């Protein structure tokens, strides 16, 4: 597989502000978000669902309907095309959206696997591909099934590792930005106590699927665990033993145990950080480690942009780039009348500038210019 740089652009050039990050608050100020819609849904209290939850699909469905009404008030959404990179998360979110709405649809789930022969697999309403360049074929496939793409159709496009940082092609740069955010935050908080080798070992070990029941595959939780390990409240081997023996089954058990041992946290600064995270967890905030996510935003922004004179391979290794095949397909769908809407499970704190940064010209990730790269 060979790649080519197709110039500079932004997600905004294709999607506008029709984007939501984890908090389900649209970037377009004309649209209502979760803070306005949870009562309409009959929920007893405000909470932020995760992308895999049916509640997430119910909120997203309301947002999509309100979005379509902005420019096509007589249209009625009935069909959905979903473009993503993971069977479990994106495929599950797609099926939840069908269940929440009664719409019909198809999902395109892809990644680049350059060391394997090109393959397309159909699993019900999932179209699974190991090449991003299979996306035009997906559009032809659904058309051949009699699926109408018009103003009553919405194309929901995953952002992370799909529209940017395509899985199998450019996703490692997104991961590197997140890891830099974790490391920078923990090193800053621990100061002289920070042990690079110990951090690398703990993060690499616990950031694996066998530990997902414990970490909930939540990077905020993992970052906090690494911070507490770095503060030497627990040896890594001891914690692993507790997890494997079933004596420490979840992150909530872990942070509750730290709360009981709060007096052992070695200094006031670390205790303050723990208190903030503890309070956020008690409120049900899925992004409790704010300091880490603010640093992740900085590290992510630094990986957008041009790389003058670079080859496509160098751009893919050093920059978070737009997936040209997704961009082109989105434009085709928009030309046919479909509504385009971008969804991201990346926390708002890692995706949007803080108020003081806005004054300095910082922008949301979907408004940042970067290179578009696709197969040559």
C-alpha cells in the first residue's frame, strides 16, 4: 500500500460544527445538547452516557433530528449510514441507534491491514473491510440493496481513528498524544518521585484488554492508577495480584480504598488532586482526571498541521491526519442530500480549548488544519 498527501484541510470544512464530543454537547450553538435534553428523555438525573450505551443513542437521535430540521424542516430521518473503525464500539453504537429510532441502515467498519490480502466481509448490516479505500464500494453496495441516500438519510461518522488518525494507518499518533498527556501530567504531579521506567511498566501492563474489567478501559482511570502507583501507595505486583485474585475488581473499589488511605498520600498537592478526582467519580463524571485531559489536548493539537517537505509515510508517522477516503465519501453522501454528523468519544477536555485558550486563538480539534492522506 502506498499513500499520498492530498493537501491541507479541516474536519470543519466537511462537517461544519455538526460534531459532538464525549459530553454530547454539539459544537453548533444552534443545537441542544445533553444538558437540555435529559429531562425530555425522562431521565431522573443528568448523567453522561458512554458511546456503547443505549442512552447515548437516544440522546444522539434527538440531536440528529434537531440538526436535520435546521436546513430541511420537511425531511424526516429514516435511514442511517454509520462509518467507524471498531466492531464492538462503533458497531454497537450503530445498532443502538437503530434500536432507539426504528431507522434502517448499514455500518461500514474498517481498518488498514497492509500485510493482508484485501477482504470484505458482510455480517448482517455490518460491512467490514480491511482497507479504507473500500468505502466507495460500500456506498455502491447499499445503493444496490435499494438503500436510498437522500435528505431523509444521516451519515454518522466517527472522528477518532476513522475521519482522523485512521485505524491501521495513523492511529498510533493519537495514542502517542494521549500517552504524552498521561506522562506529562503524572511526572509534573510526582516531581522527583517520578520513575520513568516504573511508569512505562505500569502503563503498558494495565493498558491491556485483560485489565479492562478493572480499568473499564477508561484512560482517566488508568492515569489515576498510575499516579497512585507512582506515589508508592501500592506496588504494581501487589495490585496485579489483587486484581487477579478478585480482591480488587473495579476502579471504584480501588479509588475507594485510596480514599480510606488518604492520609498516606505523600503531600498536599497529590491529596488535592485525589480529592478532585474522587469528587468527580462520585458525581458519575466519566472524565474525572481533568488535568490529564487538558494536557492531552495540548499534545494532540501539537500533532495537527502541515509538515513541509514530508512524504506521506512521514506525515502518517508524525501528524494526526484526515483520512482522504472518508472525506471524499462524506462529500459524495452530502451531494446526495444526506446529513453529515461527526461523533467522538474523546473527552471535551481533550478536544476543546479552555476559555483562556480561546482568547489566545486555540480551537477545537475539528477546526484545526492538518494534512489529508489517502491511498495513492
